[in-house]
C-alpha cells in the first residue's frame, strides 16, 4: 500500500512539472506555430486576445513546413512579468517585436497596446 501511495505521489509530481520556458523560447515557438499554422501550439503560447488576432492573420503569412524560419533574437528585455523580444525571420524583411506576459508562471505572447512604448 505504501508503494502505491509513493508511486502515485511521484507520478503526480512528474505530471505537474511542466517545463518552464524562457521568454525567447516562447517567442520562437509562437513565430514557428504562426507561420506553419500550428494553431494548437499557437493557442497554448499566446493570450486569448493575441491568439484571436494572430490566427486571423495566419492565411496572409502561412508558409510551407519545409521552409526554414531562421528565427533569430536580436534583443530582449524583461521587466518583472513583462518581456519584449525583437526578432527576425527569413519570412520578413524587417525585424518584429513580441510582447510577452507571464500567466500562471508561463510566458505568453500578448498584444501590444496602442501607443505603448517599446523598450528598445
């Protein structure tokens, strides 16, 4: 009986121990899932509002999964629970910026408010 309880506790701890990703890793996953139309992944790593915006724009920017994205972080910064990532991809001429917020301990891409100053 003690073994079953011990295994149950271990299994619960392992199951709840989801990997905490850095803000730059989250930005890369969001960019890739956006261009490759992986909506399940996109939804998991964005806020509700950002998912609605990004998924509505996907058809304009979707790429073949065989295409290399060449995601590169140009600069990034964190201020408490808000992070900014300036990045480039092989699909865009100019660098883009993601604003990220922490929700339940995980970084998620969120929308930038009108007239909100970027830290770069």
